[in-house]
C-alpha cells in the first residue's frame, strides 16, 4: 500500500473527494479504488496506478482459530507482524488487533524473539495504520459483521522509541474522519521509556498505558531487559504516578510468568509491595516459549495470583493464545 501521492492527486479534485476517499478506505475498507463508484473512471485509474492500496501479507493460522497472525510486506521489502486475537464473550466475539511500531527492536529483551532479529527501522504512521486496515478488510471479507474492538500497540518494537509516528497513528485511528476508533479502546505498552511516559501524560488522547515490568527485582530486570540499566523501576513508577495524577486512568503492569525465574512466592510478595497503589493493576501473562525460557505451570500462576490478591493488588491472569502459531511477538518475523 502506498498513499504518499494521495493528497497530490486529490488536490486537483473538489474538496469533498478527500471525505469520500477517507470513508472508502477507512470505513468501507475497500481493497481497490475500482470499488469507489462515485469516482470517475479516470480518477480510479490514476489512484490505482499511483496510490495502490493492495496489502501484501501472508496469513498464518486457520481462519476460525482464536488467534491469527499476518506477516505484512512493506514497500521497501521489509516485513512486520501483526496479530488478531479473538475472544468469545456473552455479547459475541471480541476482536483485538496487536500492532507493530518498528521493524525489529533494539531493546534485546531476553524473553523476546524480536530482539534476536535486531532493529531495522521505524515504521511511519501509515505503515502502522496499514496493519489495522488489513484486519478490518479481513473481518469484512469473512462476512460475519464483526469489527475490531480493541487495538494494542504491543507488537514488534518499542512504541515510545518511535513516539512521533506512534502517536500520529493513534490520533489517525481516533479521528472521526478516518477510523473514528474510540481512544479508550487503544492501548500502548512500553518497556519503561520514561520520556515516553511523560510525553503521553501530556496528550489529550485518552489512550490506555501498560508497562512491561516482569519483575520487581532491579538486578533480574536488568538481566531480562537491558533497557532497565537506563531506567530503574523507581524512575518508571514515578513517571507512572505522574501519568495517573494527570490522566486519572488506571495503568496495567504486564508480568510474563517465567518458570523458576520470576514466579516464586518471594517474587509475588516483592511485586505486591510495589503494586499496592491506587489505579495500579497487574496482568499476569502465560509465556509462549521462544527457546531460552519455559512457561510457569498453571498451578504456579494461580498461586502467584492468589498471593497478589491476598495483598490487595488488583490482578488478572491472561489466557494464553497463539502458541501453536508462534504468536508471541517477533516469533514469526524471526523465523522468516
């Protein structure tokens, strides 16, 4: 997909063409400009030639699976991954899309396969948006009248190391003239880039914030996440407290459960000690193994959760999805 010349072409048209183009692309989810019947044949041909909207992607997983993964090829040949997670609820199916913000990642977290691939480049905001468009078209083509319910910036890369393009994408998704996606259904996860937490504290966009914490032990966190050598847990929590003060919004702390690494009773008590604050919430995540670590057992995760609850820490235990198709971030791209 390449929309770089879209404005140039539409500038020669009446102003209302911009509105029509936005609706066709980001609300009707067309796959070809030929579908826009209120455009002249000449305009459709020019757009198809100069602004192709085909998305080159390889879909991984059965279409009726709980999670699906797509490997999207960008204009320069680089590839990124994005995931669709489907959860059954009383109201029907809830669809969550996980977006990448970079090609690869420079942070080299020990538990993440994307780090093994290294960092290639940042995505621009339209390359981030393209991932949402891919899944919106997919759901439309399925004909189930389903929609995307939640969007999370938790795929390849660190969003706050590509802050300007990430926030531009978030605002684009929220814009009523494009996707008109509710800001409260947008979430961003950071490894703890303090400057990014401070920046998002000043945004008017009511996006949800999640922190990849994974341990309350500073030394262990430095082993698991090299970025922790720059930003201490204390600094991160100070920035989070400021975010909560300004936004009044709850913050999610993500905690990957790694067998015999961070899942002991002692680890749970240490976590509870720093998590007993208003609007803090812990999300325990079953680990999809990438080779170096093993996942904690269901019994150990339940015991860990119970300790947090006994210490008045709000906590959820996420159900694992996608291990069968390597849906942990970075696994597919790493294999390719």
